[in-house]
């Protein structure tokens, strides 16, 4: 997604998320979803990005380094566009998701974006 091919990136995210879900690998799914948040924010898909941001930042294994900085920058963009209250409300919804639900929600949002073209 950072190289300018968002549709291709979304399709690849879809495949990877489905793969980690099949294997039950919540750790790898979490890392994938953290990176998806950044792409969604870059695409202006702020509501789904905010929901997933809430989901991936509640984990007991916090993000760090470049990944954490990208998530923080994405959150700043999301909050700026949605407004603090709407962004926080979406993030709260995300914080209630289980690991399995996170993947389901992510796939729904990716599918909707792909369908919208």
C-alpha cells in the first residue's frame, strides 16, 4: 500500500488475514491488522481504521518501533478527519472485539473497499 497500489494491497491483506485466521495465528493476524490500519487511514477509510486501531492497540503485546510510529501517525490522521469524539467512539467499539472478531471485521471492511472499487 505504501508504494501506491492500494487495490492490490487490499487483496493481499485479504489473503493474509484469511490465512492467519485459518491457522488460528492471532499473533500474526495482529501484526497484519496493525499494518492494515495504516493503509486504511492512507485510503481515507477512517471509520474502519478507527475501529481496527482500537482493536489492535488494546493487546497486551504493544506495538513498538516503526510500526508504533506508523500507527500513531495513522491515528492522528483518523482523529483529524473524523473528529476526536467519533474516532474515540469507533476505537471503543474495536476494543471490545475478540481476536477472531478482529479478523472478521477487517475482512468485511476490506471486502467493502474492494467492492467499491
